């Protein structure tokens, strides 16, 4: 990224294909050391990564070691993701994510009875490297894998496990009512009783045992 482009690292990162779920964290938030408490122990090359995010001049030795530059770039992405998870729990972060939510940037619920309900990104863990980002539907209150494969590489910890619930706590007016429609399994038009499958499994197990006993009896007879 050249200086003539006048694009910040944060804008560049959020503009990358596959990073549509991210919002732009305010630099003032990142510059407040209190907001970054504990991250220096989680992210390698923390100081250099932070400087990269804030567009500060890199160390001279990075120009002589391109491999080091790649490592710091990766560290910067990880650091920004973890900062992002904290930022979107603030009023300013929620406001940005609400705007993206209403624009449909996160997609829609694939469940038929949710009727294209808008979804929000969520992590299944707050620990980096444990699970990729999922999409939470506030109508059916379930999670789904993003439809596009370009979002499958995003770490779920960069959004955290609390974000959608915090958003709807702050803005309860955006929380949809749970839909009354539920899919009902039917066979020839008749609703299948919950015990039907259990009875069929028991019958199948009984037939399997009978077949095994007959096979053993036949082998004994021919001996």
C-alpha cells in the first residue's frame, strides 16, 4: 500500500474481499491502551502489528527481512480481529454493525420459515483458532455456516460469542419475534408421531437379532 493512495490500513483491510463482515474500528479506540489490555500476550509481534494498524512508520529492519514483514502482517490481522471483537460491543461499534445489518451485509437465514431474516456474525468461541465465524439468526435463534466460501476463513473470535445478544440488548426494537411456523414431518399427509421412529428402530433391532440367531443355528446344524 503506497502512501499516495491515502488509504488507511484499517480501510484497506476491511475492503478486502472476504472481510465484508468487519467494520472499521475507530483509531481513537485503538490508541486507548485500556481497550487493548491483555492482547500483547496473545498476539506475536504485538508492537509492530499495532504500528501497522495505526499506519505508523515500520522499523527499518523490516525492509531488509521480507519474511518478517509477512509475519507482522499476519499478526496485524489477528490483532485487529481481537480489537474488533471488543469494539463491536461498544455503542459506536454496535452503531456501525447495525448499519451493516440493515444493509444485509451479513446475509439472510437459510431456514425457509425464517423468510429471509437478516443474520449477524457470531463466534462459537472467544479463543482464536478454535472455530470459524458463523451466522446467528435472531428469529429461529440458531447458527449457520456462511453461504460464501470467502467467509469460511474468518476466525469466529474476531466477533465473539456475545455480539448479537449485546446488539439486541441495546436495540430490542430490532429483535424479531420468533416465527410460529415449524416444519412438521408427514407421511401420506399424516403427522408422524414422535414415537414412530423409536418403534421402527426397535423392530429393526429385533429383526437383526433374529437373523443373527438363525445364522448361528444354521452353522451349528451343518457342523
